[in-house]
C-alpha cells in the first residue's frame, strides 16, 4: 500500500523560511504589532482570547456539556450533538467556538488567504486540545473535506487540506488529499438551514475506485475547519465507509454552537 506523505521535511523547511520573509508582522485579528515570539499570523493576545470549548466535554463528540443549562437538559442522558454525528464516527474534537471576534478572522485567513502559518498554529492547538483523536493510531491518516473543484480553481487551495497536512506534520501521520472527491456541485452551506445543509451535501462525495486500497480497513481522521451541523462531515464519512474505511473520527478547529446550547 502506498501512502503519500504530502510534505517532506525539506519542503517544510524551505516554505517556512520563505514565509518568514513574506509574513506581515501585524496581527491579522487585532492589527497590533507582533512580538518576535508570536507565530501563526496572530498575536499572543489574540490566541489567548480564543473562546476555547469549556470542559467538561462529552467523551464522544467533544461538545461542552456545561453548555446545556441544567433546566434545558433533555431528560435522557443522551447527548444531542452525538445524535447528529454518523454512528460510525467514534470521536469528534474541536478547539474553539465560532463565530467569534478572535476565531473568525483566523478561519477567514485560512480559508481565503490560505496561509500555511495559520494552519500550523491551528493544528498545534488542535493537537493540544484533542490529542485523544489519535488514540490507537500508530500512523494517523488525515483526510481533508474536499472543496468543490470550481472553488478550488478560484482559490487555488483547500483550507481543510492545509489543516490536514499541518496535523500530519505534527503527529507523524499522513494527509491523503485525493481519496475523497466531490461528485457534484454543492452550494455554500453558510446560509442554509440544518435540513437544507443535509440535502445539499448528501451523496456529494465519493472515493474513486483506484484510491480505495489506501483506506481499506483503516481508521481515518476526517479534517475540516469548522463543525457546524455535522452534515458535511457525515456525508464524507458515508463515502469513506462505502470506500472501505473501518472507522471515522472528526477533527476541526472551530465548532458552531448547536441548538441544544441555546436556552
Ligand atoms: Zn492580535
Ligand atoms: Zn456528545
């Protein structure tokens, strides 16, 4: 089985060196000056303002349990966010809430400017907050949620692929960009209701036959920038499981508050 490591250490060294010359030294979130110790395009103050998901978390989906006010908690102990995830998703983890004054500009920089340095800084926080995603994985295999090809052409990069590569580089794993493809165009999920999101992405992904050997029987870590309703990640999970994967884990930087979090 050939697994393609997307980054060699040599390439990483060269690109990081080049980036240091090109990077702006003003924080992209607050516009303030960056200290020499600051990395990842945002200043230390802005990183410290990230609205980290408060603990305790649901052990499976990683959603803050304290976010459910006791009076509104369902009578059963079942987690409402867990219920939204594909049954074969064994664990999901995220770092912080979105939207937020600190996290949203960072995600916009990743999405629209494609800065490697912010992907790496996000991956660092993802590993710090959600290391248990990697449990039992000797060499984790990260699969980014693919962008529609039209959008990929427009932007020239996929923000989830940047995150997946940064995670692979930090954990000794591999990022597989090509195992999951979009089979049809979808509209941006941003303005859609949860029901519309589901219909929009259903059957929108597939694993090409020639790529199946790379995932057969494997436990995969599906990577995206934000977990909102789980519709996109679930649609990807269906395609990966159909393609032969044995188990799926979800890992995102941001997480939207669910209906269950609102009193
Ligand atoms: Zn700042
Ligand atoms: Zn849960």
